């Protein structure tokens, strides 16, 4: 089983990095210190931020995305990045974009015959709970998810992984690993620098993930060109 990011972090990466690129790092460090004890507390969502669960928030090639799905993703976006992105209109925009990306990938995966079985989803959830027994309920509480909703999101992540494995051939060279290592540690004290071999696998996985997300974003952009997308909120 691949290491899971927190729910939708991978699919959110490019959007959030772009949205937060202008934030002052010193201010964020100060905020982190001030809010350390509250970091894992559930965020508050106002009535104005919520959408009626049965309301259609957008359609993608005829498929309706409901408020229930929107609210779940919105909570995660605000939980992870609400300290950086305080404009609710921007949080809404990010949520719509994420839902659009997810549905476009789901639709393309379906056309390609890529799917996740109920047995695979159940086994994935079981493994996750066994490996994270002490934190599982805390994760549900923080992201305001039921276990069934968590399973649905995990199923989507698994489908995404299958889609990436099927569609993209991503390799990371030793030269790329060494270049990243040198860049990250060139200004640090030699006594505190880890050996390359001790962090090689972590660097490789990080670079591989970055390349995969770049390819996914390129594919999503192509899928958008031919898609009929209508935002209704």
C-alpha cells in the first residue's frame, strides 16, 4: 500500500501552492506558534459557506455534483489551508476546481476501464485503520467526516493512483535525486546534514509524486478543453 497523503492533498497541491505563493513566511511561522494547540481542532464552517446537500453545485459532461460532495471538500480545503487563505470566495474557487479535477479523472478512468472494486476499497480502509489506529478517529473529527465518507475519498485516491500508474510512465534519475539533495542542504551546517543514502528513498518518492502531479494537471487541462462544465453556485 502506498503511503496515503491526508485525503486530497496530492490533488490539491498545485492549486494551493499557487494560491499561497504570496503569503509571508514569517507571518505563517508566527501563526503556527500561536495556534499550535489548536492545529488539529475542527474548523468552523458558517451557514453562508455551506451548500444544501441536495443542491447541484456544478455539472460536468452531464454529471451532477451535489452540495454534499462540495461541503466535504470545502471543509478539507479550509482545514488544511484556512490559515493561509482567508477569503471564502477563494476557498470556494479551490473547492470547485478540485471537484472538477476529480470528476474529469473519474470519467476518463471509466472510459479506460480503470476502476476500484468494493473489495479493494474495503481492504484499503482496513489496512489504513490498522496502521493508524490511534489517529483514525482524530482524522475523522478534524475533517468532519464519517467513516463512510472517508472510505469514499480513499476510494477516489486509489482510483487516482491506478489512473496514474496506467497512464503515465514516471522515472526519477540518480542525477535528479543528487541535484535535489544538494539544493536542499547546500546552506546547512555539515554536522546536521543527513547522508544522501539515508534520505534517497524519500527524495525519490517526493520527486516522483511531483512529476506525476504535473502530468495529471496537463491531462486535466486537456480534458477540460473538451468538457462541458457549468458552475451553478
